[in-house]
C-alpha cells in the first residue's frame, strides 16, 4: 500500500509545482501593484489560495496525463534519458493511470469552480462563464498534450500551448481574478513567465531529441535541431527577462528603484544557466538544467511579488 502511494506521489512530479505557481505569484503581484488604479478587488488571500490549489491540480493532471500518454505510445522507454515514469516502470498500470487522470481532471474542475465563486460570486456571471470556458480549455490542454491520436505535444505545438497557458492565461487571468480589470502592460510579465516556462519545455525536448525522434514525437527542438534549439532557448530567456524590465520601467511608481527592480537579483542565475546550456553537448547533460531554470523562474516571481507588495 505504501509503495503504491509512493508511486502516485512520484507520478505527480511535485518538483514541477513551483514553476506552475510562478504565474500565480506574478499575477497576484499585479493585483497588489495596481489596486489604487483599478476599482476592482484588492489582493485577496482566499483567491490566492484557491488559485494556487487549482493550478497545482492542473499541473498534477498534466503530469499524470503525460505519464499515461507517453506510456501508452511507448515514448517512455529504456532509451529515454529522464527519470523513469510510473507507467513505464510498471508501478502504475495504464488502467489505473487513466482513472488518476479522470479524478485529477474532476478535482481541477471543482477547485476551479470554487476559485471563480470566491472571485466573482453571483454578481459577475459573464466573467464566471468566460473563465469557466478558459478553465475547461486548460483541462483539455493538459490532457491532450500527449493523449490521443492528435496529441499536440507530438506535433510541435507544445511550446505555443505552454506559453499561452503558463503566460497569457496564467498571469493575466490571475490578475483579473483580483481586479476584474485588464491592463495592456500586463502582457509584459505574462511574456516573462510564459517565455521562461516554454524554456523549461525546450530544455526537456532538447534532452529527449533522440528518443522523441525515434518515437515519432516531433517537438520544436527536433525541427530546429540542437544548435538552433539552443539559440531559440537563448531568445526565450533573454526576451523574457527584458520584458519584465520593460514592464517595471514603464509602470514603476515606487520612489526606491531598488525595491521596484528587486527581482533583478535572480538574473545572474539565468545568465549562468544560459552559459551552461551553450556549453552542453550531451543530451543527458540538459537534465540538471531543468530544475535550475524552473526554480529560478519561481524565485523571480516571488521577488517580483515582494517588489510589488512594497
């Protein structure tokens, strides 16, 4: 029984949760920074908590669905470089994993409904309906990345979907839950988190180029080739960091510039990361660079949150 619990915890890939939460911290930071401008809600702890819980549920759904889809298609095999997955190892059967995907999808939906009620109540039904559609789209996207005959992760579309849901939807959507308003400047921090999250996926795909190609999983990294995928990675990270700098330059109101640009303290880690990516030649050596970028992105979002709070 205990071993089975450990297998499910491993399949949930809890180490991926900080990256998923980066969009919540960033979107929440925007609600703090612009409360005096908007007539909407201030930062709400209950919205923050339910947004985090919903995001965690969606990320776990995505992880279980990926385990199921790649396991079913045979992409997770002995040649794969990354950590062994649950279906691949046999610790969880395909049938059980399918049930896990269904249960986690239901949990994501229920938590999402709670989040919408806390944010909009009964007074803003149009907002609720709109975000309900967005939430359902997020659930479908999490499942369809590797599951089904037309899984978009197998057709070079994973990068685009990660950018949309971790960046545009995650950051701008979260800020709207608090403020019930939109500002075009929000697109810049959304680009930051979306771009860095896409960078994590690109690292994963660079690591798995050989096995993905053999399994007919055609990622953008395969289409670009390793050398061009590295250039693409450089552009993702650099443009993401510049976007947040531009956002602060255009919008900062704090008298102390050091506070406004507090998140820049995380930038040296990204530069070290880019040097390591440039020097990496073996596919397996991309593996330790994944958590480095993910944790750095989470750290960036926390520092940005603190800078907006003060």
